[in-house]
């Protein structure tokens, strides 16, 4: 079977393809009585929306969300919420000449291997276009979480160029096209992306996401660990190739003394003197800031000719024309935020179900 849903109590299923008439998401398990309108969802969609700068795909999609069910007189009813987004700017002819060729780095071959059939238009189900539905669902999850929990995503590295954390400025994140908290790095990234695009190439990036206000106790000891759920959520995003929680791989390079988060008395339980654990201990939140980083590979659709094979096994070359992100990680930031919100909303309801 194909698994198209995610979550335990707060569960969502996305549907649709890149070049179909539309896409969307069905959310099940949302508590009743929560105020929800399309205007609550649209601002998050606008953060991810394509065509907002020369550094992203020039496909023009308004990504206007329609609430089709699950809301009455501005409040959730407790029944499934169906959100729909129309596709209005497809250019399927861009793929007509390469429909019989496998794009290196894409899911073309593996979809054929699994199903014996695939939609070549923009990758169909494997397209990053699917993430628009996740962002819509994430907006609903934020409403479930309430205003005490804040989720903030940004890029920390692009094309191998990291930010300087001494220049970290939260206000800068929304002031540039790269969700960069470092204005100097944003200028360097701009030059790097422009150079890659002109060269018919692409770049990778690392997105960091922080959640503040998460209380201690969310998660589970073994099979629904909070960090495990976050890792699964982030790895499910298109082009993701790595996930770190807290100190991540750096923890393997330092000593236990340096990695341990010492504790001191606090007003509401222990206060942590550092946060190498990323706010999670033993799969359960410890009340500190949740920190998760996601590594996005370079966009696979590039103009540079690459060696490949056809569906019939013949050797050939391919150059993918069309409108593609020179760095898919840029628009990945709102998607990472959405997945963080979706996991936390699910964990909040799981915790409430077991512990009251």
C-alpha cells in the first residue's frame, strides 16, 4: 500500500499532483471549536508561494486555500477538514520531450520501478508542489497549538556558505528572499544562487527550525519519540537528505562533559544551562527550545546536460527545461515550519489523551 498520511491523533493526508487541476489535504482529529478561517491559512501559504523573487521558480501560483469541510460559522466541527488549492499555472509541455527519460536525482526511475507507471509532468506526486498542502495543514496545526508556542524557521547555510551566528537578527529573516537571519550571508547567497542559475546548475541548503513554549512531557519513551517523529516528518519533505536534532552530528565529535546540558533550579522546574539536546531527552520534550535542522540537496532539475537512460534502457542525455528552483531549500523553510507544527500538534493531543 502507499502511505499518504502522517500523524497519530492529529492526522493529515495530502492529495494531488504538480500538474493536475489542484491539490490539497484532509485533516482528521482536529479538536472542535477552534476558530479557523481561510485568512488564518493564507499568510503561511504566501511565505511558500512560488514566483516571489528571481531566486525561486517563476511558476505563478496564487495558492489560494479553500476550506471545503470541517468548519461551520468560523469554528472547527471536529469532523475532517478538507483544504483545496487549485493549480492555475501548469506548463506540462515543458516535460513532453523528456517523458521517456529518467532525470538523475529525481524519483522518475523509482516510481516506475514501484508502480510500472508514472506521471512525468513535473514529477507528479514526487513534485515539491505537494508541500503546499502541508503548509496549509501546518496552519491548522498552529491554531491547535495556540499562541503560547512559537515556531520559527530560517536558513543557516546555502551553497556551502554558513551564516555567522554572531550576526543573527530575527528581524532580518523576513526582510530578504532567503529567510536568512544574517543579512551579510543573504548577500553572499544571492550572488551564489545567481551564478548557479546562469550556469544551469543548482545549490543545496540547510534550514533550522525552533519551537519555543513547548512544555516538558510531550513525546514518548520508545516508538513515538518526539525527535523520532520530527526526523520522520522532515525526511518526508522532498529533497531532504539529513536531519539533526539539537547538537546533531556534532555530538559525536565532542565529549560527554561538553555535550551534557547542565541543570540549575528554575521557577518552573529545572533550568538548562545549554541546549545541546535540542529540547528533547529520551524522546520527550524537556521544556527547552526544540531545535531541528534539515539538509536539502540541490534541485535535481537543471539545464546542465546529464547522462541518463530511457525507460527502454537506452543510453542518452537529458537537460531539464522549465521553471525550477535553483535552490529548493529556500522555499523549504515554510514547509519545515509546517511539519514542526504538525508534529507538535499531534504530540500535544497524544499527551492529553494519555496523561489528561
